[in-house]
């Protein structure tokens, strides 16, 4: 039998090199002016090789989305787990939400030029770069699962949420974080201080809302929200 591992590893390295080169060009020049020929030339690859790994510029951006989401998943999971080991002072729900929101901005901090163009396709469901489209559904679901982990603490936590609120809150937090990302693209303040402040203020209000929504008297209202989300096929 032949050992195909080295070739596979080389293929993965080539793909990553082309992707990294493309992202550097997008960050420097923006999405629209850069061509696949520019990417191939800068990466030292044949144009056919570039198209072999990425059939279009859009596929490069989808790969970027996935890379960002994988990193976000990793950071949030590791931060929550590390804090969970400290049973004397576990993170509050507000702190967990803060980790999830701020870490996403940390990851995309230098990517305004890269993200500016793709964001305009959000309202075009059939476009492969639409954050609400079918082409990015798996990444969107992964992002929602991050927030599901945020609101689903282990036994070491003293707080808990009603089951229906646990189902709807991750989707609400995902939607909030998408809005915050869009605001960040227009934030010209030093070190994105306006965005950071908006995150904290939004989460303070969210924490208050969660506290109110937990009351049993609001269960019928929460049920209506879940019905709307199910009808929209945002939850199972």
C-alpha cells in the first residue's frame, strides 16, 4: 500500500498558503479589486492550482468565514472550560456572554476591508456569501452552538435558565453579535472603543431582559417566541 499522508499534508499546506495570501490581499486592497490571477501570482501558484483549491473568490471568503468560526469556537470553549475549573468563582452568565462577544471582535479586528464587501450580500439569500443564506448555513449553526454553550452552564454554576429560554437565547445572541459585527465595520474609534462599549451596554440590557424573562408568568410569551422561531425554521 502507498502512504498518501505526505501528499495530503502538502496539499493542505498549499491550500492554506493560497488562502492566507488571498486574505492578505483582501485586507490590503479590499475584496472587489483582487482577482484570482492576483492571488495565484502573489502565492507563487499556477492559476489552475488556485482554481483547483478555490473555484472562485467567494469560496475563499467562505473558507475565511469557517476559519473565523473555528477560532471563535475554540477561544470561547477554552475560556469557559478554564474558568469552570475554578469552582470557587465560576463565570457569571454576563461574563460568559462577554467572552463570546468580545472574542469575536478580537478575531476580526484587522479585517474591515475584507468583511466590508461580503456584508453587502446579507440581503441576497441565494448569494454564497450571504450570512443568512444556504451556503453559509453550517457556519451559522456552528456560531449558534457557541452561544448555546455560553447559556448552558455546568453543575458548578448556581444559575440556570428555563428550557425554552435556553433554546431561543442562543439565536438571539447570535443575531446580536451579527449586528455588533456590522457596527464594528463602521467604528472609527481608537481600538474600537465604541464597539466594545456597545457590546457591554447591550449585554447589560440582555442580562436584565433574561432576568425578567425567567419569571413563570412570562412563559406563554416565551412560548410565542419559540413558535415564531420554529415557523421560521430557526429552531427544531
